[in-house]
C-alpha cells in the first residue's frame, strides 16, 4: 500500500491540514496549553557521586524525566549525528523510499510514517527512520542509509557513547533501589540489551495548534536518550499539566520508560510525553531506546517486593509486553 509521507505533504504548501491530522478538541495544543518556563531537572554527570545519585533518583521518582550535562559526548559527534540525519531526510523521495519499512509485516527497520490510526482515527505529523544499533549481532546494516556515506561511521561512534551513558545511568538508578551497580543492567539483558535509533522528522505544519507530532504516550523502553535540534516541542506530563521542555544546547534528555517502572515496582515513573509541531520550522529528534531483548522476562525485582510493597505489575517477556502495548491491550 502506498503511504503518503508527511514531508511530501508539507512541501505542497497547504493552508490547512487534512482532517485525519486534526485532533479532537481536548487533545489540541491550543486547548491543553503547557506550562512554560518551569525548570525541569538538569543534572551534571560530573558532580560528586552521592549528589548525582540523589538528583537522578529524585528526578526518576518525581518526573520520570531529566536532562544531563557533562556527559562527555563530543560536540563534534553530536553535530555530525544531526547532520547525517538531516542529510538523509533531504534526499529525493525515491531514494528514501528504497528504505521503506513495513510494520504490518513485522519489518520495523527503515523509513516510515506512522499511519496506524489511534482510536479516534487520527494520525501524527511525523516521518521517521528507525533501526537497531546494538548489539552488533542483531543489527541489519542493509537497512542503514548508504547516503550520506558517513552515516554508518557516525552512528557507530554515537552507539559507543550511548552504551557508556546508559551504563552510567543504570548504575545510578540501581543504587537508588538498593541494588548492586550492575543490578538493572543484568535484569535488562546485560550485554544483549538492545539500542534502537529513531530519527523523528516533524515538517513545518500550517496548523500546529490542531495537530500533534507524537500523541501522548509513555515509551515501552527501559530508558530513552533523546537529542533534538533547536526547535522546541517536547512536553512532559507532571501534576496534571503539560510542561514545556526548552531546548538547551548539548544536553541529553533522559526519559524513564515502562520497563524501569515495572522493574522498580513503580518507584521510578515512566513519563508521559508528547511532541508538538511548528508552523515555520522543521523539528527533528534523535531518540535511542534502551530495551531488553524480546525473550527477557521483565517483572518487579524480587528484592523490592514484600508485604508492605506487593508487586504492582505482572512479569512477562518483553515481546509479550510489546505486543500488548502496540495493540493497546491491558498489561
């Protein structure tokens, strides 16, 4: 089936967006305005260890979200990662279509547009490119862009940095649960933990007050590590309000996902978030999802369970969790 790409739709200079993008009144950004200028947690990885643990654990419990600075990922690498992603999306349509994915037949890697309608028959204003980054044994390099030619080298360098930062954050979060440093990492599959890269492309939208780039959701990952271009649009749900997250150069957004909420038996919160679009400018983001392998069984960690704190979640394989989440079935 032919899929209409949002990017090609945006090039038509429409004055109005097609009906399937117009959200029901309660979901529209104009009717669910976010709080602006609220300080979200910003945490330096270079501060004393006990301070770092305290701040990360507090943010994971209260927000399910924080930004990290002093992560030692070079500015040059971040700049290159953004450039190769932008270059891919600026290729002619037929070159990108050579990488089209087919989620209906289980082929998730590649170039896509989320055409799966939600319960109200609405779709999102976003095109994306998705592929596995790690572990190398599971990566399908055939689906990585050949153009720009530096895409693979840049992305593999970025993968090394993502593995390092993920390890650090999981160690700190393990400590916050009273586990040994490697506690969460081993629960999530250790060296078989998967990193998935998703480059989101939100073209300029003629009616951004009516549409959403990504509708409200929590990530099914354990963690999501996110970079964006300078066009803001991320909003997180906190205390019954949307909170706008401002772009800060060189910070990495960290979102707690469903698997960490399950493993911590609800101590760490999987953050609900959404993405807005912009009238004049294209917004882009680079999300790395840290997920367990499909066969890993994820449930509340036994040492965290007792009479006072009974299990709040059932244990199941990540594949089962994913299937239920995709199909909007109760967990």
